[in-house]
């Protein structure tokens, strides 16, 4: 059985806007991006300002189907539209974490702990064939004693 990757739809017309948003990130987005980039969060790859369907999310990890939004001043008066947007994306089986702009700036350790806890509870499990090979490799790495031939052709 092949492991098919889920295709996530997006509006191609949003690509230029997403590029512009990446060049003009808020301070909170920059601070969180510095913690997520280069697979720093448990080895998962996150994108920033990612178009999904007809929306752009602040951060997205395809492998986890996890979107993260930082709610700043612009979100104060848009709660209804944010809720509708989130429900639409959740219908695509995308999970959400939301953080307040001030929380990211003042309590990054807590933000990272929330993300890490979510990943631990929701990360995909490895297939049995991968799990078995990982266990074997760990078992072999713990056994450091090896038998070397004392003289050619015999073990002592």
C-alpha cells in the first residue's frame, strides 16, 4: 500500500500576496519564525505565510496539518471572519493553534511549550517497518562490545 500525501488546495492568485507578507512580517511573526525555521521544532518543516484554499496562514506544517496564527491588533475587530476562516480550513482537516501577539513577544517559552505539547499529542506515528528498524538501530548502538577475530579465521 502506498502512503499518499494529502494535496492541500490553494488559490494561486494568493502566491504574490504571500510573498509580500513574508517580506513584511510583524515582529511576533519574525520571533516565532526564528524558532520554527530549519526544522528546529522537533524536526518538522514549517512554512510561513502559506496559501491554503482562499486564505493565507501565518505558519503551516504540512506533515502535521497544523496551521498557526498570531492574533495581533488587526484581529481585534475580525473575530467572526477569523472564526469562519478557521472553520473552513478545519474542514480540510487542518488543525489550528492561535497565539496572541503579546504572548509571542513576552512569553516565547510558553508558546514553544504549547506547540511542542501539541506535536507530542498529535504527531503521526511511524509505520511498523520504520519503527522496527529504529528499535534495532537503538539496540545495536547500546551494545558497544564487538567481537574481533583474534587471529585470522577464528574468534576468541
